[in-house]
């Protein structure tokens, strides 16, 4: 190769029929593909050199020209290429012995396959393929000049220059995103978003294989939560519509206690189901993502004789302890800054808005205030998210998922206050339950319609506008070159590039879209549990909304958005803790609601009313903790599976230690010990 772009001087692997999995969007020259900068400096085209480097690494590259100044490189990899990269990255996988160890291509038959029979999960394949692409580098001994397309000048590369990073910095590479597999996507669409009679039933194994673990966990939680909503929805509807006569006064406290216990049972059983999914998909609960290098990850010195050597990490144990507590104190400080700022700045504003909104009554200025608040609330959310991200950057995280969880904790309070300040105002200050029920109904009903329409409509509108802009640019270019202004059709990869990415509304696209989806469920869960005593019908609205949510979210992901970047997780992360916190807040909220409901004359006294309130609250907390203890988090069959693997591991280690010491050490080293 003229440019010497390669990976570590490797020889190309033999190509086989592979599906493209990643698209690299590159700039292109407008006029017949001629690179005038290349002619001027006599240099090789940079994208040609990149293609050569990708192919030298064993990847299969299909080059597709776009309608405008864009070209697309569809990149795929044979299984052996992925396997060799997984071995280089020391990707940890589960062996048939039940031991998690670094992957070895030569020992690939010793590793547990995926539920669909594949050797690697989608997350692992994407991780390896992305690593190969990003590691393409220059191997020339002298500087080489590459001509950049689209009139972007030229690029001088030296030995060790990362090609993709350099081209991205110059604007020659504009985007990299995962590609849909059309046959798998169509099969998934038939059995998922358009299965209207399926209720909460979803093809979770297919979702896991196609979208990755994090998206599959979200839809598993959504389906499980929706199924559990059937009980409070039916019970609430009966209590709302059936006249119990003299028993009507007992409905609020009984239903409030039932819903609180329902929330505890739901979260406890979800933990069991989450454990089942981990066992079903062979997920290591200790490895959520690709971790950054930590002191305890440093390699130990191999002994010259025997295996009895203390780990190197034992030396600086005190330093590690200092770093641990320093990080904990920094986390506490950042959380206090975030929460304190929210309560000092946002809470007074939210209270002022609710007060003015209520005071205006039926005035038309009420709607003006509502519109103004939408804009102000959006700016507050943007400001709070920006501050939370800045605080996050001051901390050290071992993985991207841990960083995302920290952002969730800091920003959830913002959305919580925006959503619940009005409820608290009507329930505990105004004590107007007719207004509270009306406000609950309007928020749930309106938000359900707006969110479901928005989740499907906005991606479609975004795609339509991107396509329209591309066609207009194409027609304008043809008019300039006096070509016939015929309408050409876009390739599939170009159409996918115009689809919006599945990213969060905060963080500038740095986090995936499950943040917004989980946020919606968490706020809904808070409404269902906190105000059960005041409006038993709220669970029914939540159930209907979630049945529609399963279809709209699945349609959004499968039909209107780019294929998400897969992430490896073991659970729903920080959101589980948030749901549990909401369950505790629900106990306090329902106890206060009962006081307000039964104190119609507003003659409640702190003595003995406070004593009764505290007794009820503590009884509910005791019942909550007892129920959480009673339900084991790990099913018996999963525990038996883990115990069997533990015995196999002990037997394997015993056999290894019984042999010659040099061989024993080598076995332990290969096993990742």
C-alpha cells in the first residue's frame, strides 16, 4: 500500500460472506467524484487509503456514493477477525467450566455460546469491530500526504497516526453508526410492534440478540412492570366505580396500603426476574461495561517457581483506601451541590408557578403562563443537566455505565420537582382533592397522548426533513452543473444516516435513549404509588398507557431510528434504586394524604395525630422490609446453577494445583486467575 495504513502490520484475513454492521460516513467530492485537491498536491485520496487500511485488517468494506457530497463505507467482519480482536482486547467470556476468563480464538469451542447460537453477543461484536476501525494506523516510516475529499485540503500522517481520529478531526469522517440488518429487522417487526394482541408478551431473546443487553433490559422491565400494573388497575377501577356504601370511608387507607405493598412486591420480584435474565443471557453481574484501567487491574509479576505469590495490589493498599474514601467524599459533595442547587433555585420557582397557575383560575392568562413555564422549565432542565455533567467530569468512573448512573441520580430530582410540585401543592397545601384528581387525570392523559405521538412522530418528521434537505441539495447541485434534474433514490445506508439516533435528551448525545424511557416510567410509578389513596383510578390509566408504550417504543426503535449502539449491563442500574426510593416516599406521601382526607374540618392536631401517623408509617416500613426479606432475590434454579459452576471451578482449581507447579501456574494464568 502506498500509505501504509494497517493495524500493527497484520496480514489481511481471508474474506468470507459477512453482513455489514457499521457505516462510516465520509465526505465526498461533488463533481463526478474527482478530487481536485488530490490532483493539486499529487497525493492519494484519504478515503481510498482508509478503505485499504480497513481491508488490510481483514474487514469487508462496501463503498456507496451518496446523492450529495457524502460517501458511505459499510463495514463488516468475518468471525475470525472478531475473535482475534476479542483475544487482543482480553474480552472476558464465560467458559463451559463456569469460569469467566479472557477469550482465546484457538479455544473458542470452550466458551458458552449466545442464546441464538452465536459465539459473540451483539455488544461484543460491536465492541471488537469498533476497536478495529479506530485502531487503523499509519505504518509508513516517512510522513505521507493524503488528499481530503470535499475541498477540505490535505492531511499529513506519520507513523502511528490513528487514521479515523485524524480524518474525523479534519471533517473527512463525519459519523460512525451501527447498521440495521434488514432481514432480522423485518422479522422482529412482525413479532413485536405490530403484535397488537400480544399484550405485554415480547420476543426478549430476539431483542437481546438484535439491539443488545441494555435495550433488552429496558423492554423486559417495561413488560414486567405493565403486567404487574394489572392488579392495582383492576382493584382501583372496582373501588372507584363500585359503591361500597358504609365501607367507602375505608377505601383510601386500604388501597393506599395495598399499593405500597404491591410496589414492594413488584420490585422484589423484578430483582428475581432480573437474576433469571442474567442467567438466561449468561451475563456476568460484575462486568457492566468495558472498564477503565484501575490499580488492581495491573498485571502481576509471574513467579519463576510455583504459584504462591501475593498480588501486587497488596502493597499500595493504604493508597487505594485513601483514593476510595476521597472518591466517596467527592461523590457526596457533588450530589449535595446538585440537590442543594435544585432545592434552593428550582423548588421556589416551581412553587411560585403552581401558586400563580392556581390563582389565575379560569383566566386566559393561565395558558400564557403555561406556555411560558414550558420554555422556562426546559431552560432549567438544560442548565441543571449541564451542571450535573460538569460535576460528573470531576469524578473518576470505571465504566461508561457508572458515569451514566451518576448523571441519572443528579438529574432525576429536577424532573421529579417539575412533575410533582403541582401534585403536592393541591394535595397538602390547598387540600383540594377534586382539583388534585383533575390535575392527575389531565397530566396522565395529556402526557400519555403527547409522549406516544412524539416518540413516533418526531423521528419520522426528523427523517422526512433530512431526506427533503438532501433532495433539495441534490437538485441545486444539478442545476449548477446543468445536469438533468431527475429525482434519484437514496441507498439504504444513506436513508439510515438520515434517521435520528437513539440518544438521551440530555448530555448532548453522549448517553443512550433509555434515560428518557426510564425517566417516563419512574415518574409514572411515583404518581401511581404516591397518590393511590386520593385517586385509585390512576393505575388503570398507567396500564393503558404502558400497553401503548410497548408498541410505540418498539416501533420507534425498529422502524424510525438508527440501530442503537449496544451497551453491556447486568441490570437497570441506578433506576432500580430510584424506584425503591419512590416506594419509600410513597409511604410518607400516603400517610400524609390519609391525614388530609380524614381532616375535612382542618382541625388536625399534632397530638395525638402525629403519634398515629408515625405508627402507621412505621408499620408500613416494617411490612415493606419484611416483604422484601421474605422474597428471595435469586430463584432456586439459578442458585443451583451457580452452585454447580462453583463446584466445577473448585474441582478444576484442585486439579490444577495438584499438578506440576509450572503447569499449575500456566493453567491459572489461562483461566484469568
